[in-house]
């Protein structure tokens, strides 16, 4: 999928969720996970660029999204799969440690895939992004 297509789809999804929120609409798991995937990508590019404030923001958004997933699933499935990697990423971001960030990011990705397997969605495989779909956002650290 072309980067501009991904950005367009994410914008349409966000606009749709905002419109439905006014009507008391609650997004389904698929909609939540599409936003999680977007945040996961943005987290990668922020940390990789050393933009720690943006990485901190994106991990916070991921945590909120995972809270929503836990509410849909019930129990602590998400916490068991991604809780430790999220905590490690928090520490790496706080320390501005790119090596620890890369390791933590890969562990988070593995946790996501583990959760997908656990929920019989092994056909959804997450990996490090290979191209930046957000050409309208700079990921360089602020000056």
C-alpha cells in the first residue's frame, strides 16, 4: 500500500470515529487496532529520529489504545503481552537511549504478534515499518 493511501485511510478513520463519537458510537476492535498500528509506526520513527517528546506522546497514545482493547477483550490479555515491553520503552524514552529503544520496540512488536496468535489472529503480523507513510510530519527532534 502506498504511503499516501495509508495516511488517507488513517485520516478517514479518525474523522469517522470523531463523527460517531458524537452519536455515542464506540469503535470496534478493528478500528482501535488500526489506530494502534498508526501509533506504532509513528512511535518507531519518533524514537529512531531521537525525537523523545514525540516518542513519549506516541507511547502514551498507544497505552490509551491498549486500555481500550483490554476493555473490549476483558481480563489482562494485553497487559500480559505488551505490558513489559511498554515499560521498557518508557525507560528507554526517558533515558534518551536509542539502543534500548530499538530493543524495546522490537519486543513490543513481538508482544503484539504474540497477542494476535493468542486471539487466533496470527494472520496479522506486525513488523518494523520500512517506509514513512506520514510525509506531512517531521520526525526530527525539535530545535
